[in-house]
C-alpha cells in the first residue's frame, strides 16, 4: 500500500489545489500524497482505507472509469515510481495505514476493535444506481412506442370513412400490438427499480449497523479516556481511534492531554446541526469547560432516501432526544448549556435536564441560572425547577 507525492507522478494540482479525499489520475489524494490507481488512500478516513475500489463501484460513477483505472494501473506497473515515505501518524489526515496497532503499551488501538466511522448519502447512491441501471433508456424506448401508439390510434378515430365496427377493431388491434411490444419493457423497468430499492435498503441497514458500531467506539474511547488507559497511546493507536469515531487525531490528543492533568476529567460529546453537520466537543466533565471543538462535517444525511427534509418539529425533537441522552450519561448542566444553547430555549434545556439527569434536579442558584438565560417561571425572582 505505497503512496506517492504528486511531483513524483507528475500530477499537476488543479485550480484551487488538491482537495483532501479527491481523486486525481485515478488516485486518491490524502495528507499530501496519492494512492495507487483505483485504491482508497491508506490514510483515508473512509471505509476500506488501503483497499482497491471494486469495479462495480467504479462503474456506478462512470462505466468508462473501469477501463481508465486499468489503464493507469498498467502505466504504474510499466514505469514504477519510488514511493514516498508514509506520513507519521501524529495527525489523522496524515495517519498511518489501517489495521491493529503493533504497539505493546497501554494504547487503545491494539485490542478494542475500533471500526471506521460510517457516512452515507442516499440521494447520491440512488442517483448512481439509477444512472447505471439503464432505466432511462428503457423509459425512453417505452415513451417512443407509446407516442407512436397514441398517434396511430388518433388517426383511426379521426377517419370519417371508417364504420364503427372497423374503427373499434383497428383500435383494439393497435392496443394489443402496443401491449405486446411494451410488456417486456415495463417488466424490465419495474424489476430494475425494485433492484435499486433493494440496494438502498441494504445500504441503509448497513449504515444503521455501522452507526451503532461508531457509537460503541465513542463510548469505548470515553471509557478508556476516563480510566487513563490512553496515557502513552502511540500514533497508530490514535489513528485507529480517529478512524473509528470520525474525530480528528488533534481532538483525540487534546482529550488525552487534558485527562492527564491533575484532577481533570474529560469527555467527548457530539451534537448534530439541522443540516446534518456533526460537531465533536471535548469538555471538562467537572466544570463544563470546553477543551476543544471540531467540526466533523456532514456525517450521514439528514434527508430521507426520497430527499424529503425534516420538519422543524422533527429537528427540535432530535435535539431534545440528544439532550436527554447526554444528561442521562452524566453530562453536567454547564456542559448541556454549552452544547444546546442556541438550539433550544434555555428554560426548555433546564426542564429537560431536570427530568433526565442522573444527578437529579439542577442545584444551581437562580443567579447562576440567569447566566444561562433561564427566566423565572413565575412572578418575582423564584425559578420553578423541574416543571
């Protein structure tokens, strides 16, 4: 799984420069280097890092790409280029290859079964499947035959010299011929659409499984972090954790560094914006102080397979459920307000926290609550908690 510098391959950067995860001359760019032709870069955070992309997946983007990749692979074998040194795995974008860590220290990557964090874009998958299925050609063929049938039937019906019996007979014959000639086309369209729906269902189920694995990986990381098991974690260990959770190596390192300080306990909490953008925040579990924050981009898709967007009430319900879950896991009131302020009303945040927190009703004073924007629930300065 060698990687190469663009200069050694004589690959010229496009306008705007190389983009992380982009493909150039059939090779994926990551961390300053390019992969082998048709191979996902070994340092990529995508599923299958270091593995070759299947012909079926390549064909979904463009059938001609299969031959192009094979051509680039043949060129690479005919004129070998000296590989670049693999980047040191101190930053996720420059992490080492996938696989279990060979470190013998107390790092996390070697034996906790971390797997890559999942991503999915159902509309894009549907578009690719539809384009490669041939349905458009079949639909065009059916439309042409249907148009010819309608025109022929119109001429028969408009002919004033035909008797009623002759007219009815000719129309019936035209309809019979049209049904015979289009039956297979209609069946093929229905079958191919069913195949696409099946593939989408499989992709969705796999994504649900992968999402659960990523959540388990984050829980594992927090457990190891709070137990101090990540002290002395190697670069490979950190690379494995970043692939499993989707959190950058810089965030992971910040959390480990913060946890090593005396009497400081840290935790990683994620929140999702309305557009599907996920933000990971490292916080001090005792004070609520934000140690580090990182935008993970749009992990998954907040739209359904049909492209229908969530309603405002559905978006709010997601925030409410996420707040309940975080409070139930032990997040403090300060941490909760740091994450959900701006998404929910301060009084709503307080009430949901009181009903869900493992610590019970908030112990903060009315003055402290005012700093979070909580307003009195009745006249005077009395705050009504837990309502």
